[in-house]
């Protein structure tokens, strides 16, 4: 079961647009100050760098991802999560759309 | 001055993707039940149809829009709004990015 809504947040109205719009997200801040983002990746193969560690939670669609130092592409679909270490990279490929929540830290 | 955040909302985690990703938005619901969306339009010329009347508030970037029945393209930039009647259409053209809040009703 994937997370359909996040309640009691402040949403930043201006979107984050990455890779010419292949990834678009909006930042949200929870009442306790926790920051997350909700976004979508459209058909593409992209490489993301992390600062803080991230947990990517799929809330719709699917992707395949490959962590730095791994040769394996792993599928992640709705309701599934994967973790990315801080100061690292991951590749992600999307055939249709990958809707996600990015949890930091 | 444009609206940088909307506070105390429930955000729908799954994005709305229109026109192959030329327009991406997320729905938010305020505590009183009011629904809005926050989104971005990327470089394109698009035609949108309305159900309910809409007020489009620019929170970053700019667009030009043309309402149904008008021949005039009108610019709208950060902090500016325009209204679209219900059951109507409007054209919008964006050169770089148009970040918006869509207020309904």
C-alpha cells in the first residue's frame, strides 16, 4: 500500500525542475520541520547525486534503479522503497512514469 | 509578491502529468476542504479546458495566455493572476517555465 497523501504540510509552490523536466518535484515541510519532496520522473534514464541519504518511496508507476558500485538494475513499484546512501549516486530508468516521495536523512 | 508556500495542507503524492509532461502538478487540500493545485508548465503552447472557474496565480517564471473568444495574448508573471471562466478554454504559451497555483471556483 503506497502513501496517497501527506497531511499537515507546508508545500513550496515553486516546482523543482531537473533534467529539462524529466523530473519534477515539489518540496513539503512537515509540522515537525521534516522535509520531503513529492515528484515524478518521466520516461528517461537519469543519474542523481545525493547529499543526505535518501529513501525513495514509489507511490505510482515503477522504475528500475542501480546504486553506485552495483551492476544490478532493481525494479521498484508502488508501495516499495529503496535507500540511497549520502554523498553517493544512483541511476534510475523509467519507461512510463515513476511517482515518488523522497524522504531525507 | 507571489505565494511561496501554502501551509496546513494535505498533498496528494501522485502527480498530475498532462501533455506528455509539459505540465506537471500536485493537488493540495486545505484544512477547510478547499482544493488547489501547484504546478509548472515547461516550454510549450498548450490549450486547457476548464470545468470549474479557475484563477491561475504565477509564483515563478512567466507565461502568455489567451482566453477563449479573445485574440489577445496577455503576459502573466510572478505575483500576477488571471481568471478563466468555467466550462471554457484558454491557450497558454511558455518560453522557459511558468510556476503556478491553480485556485478553483
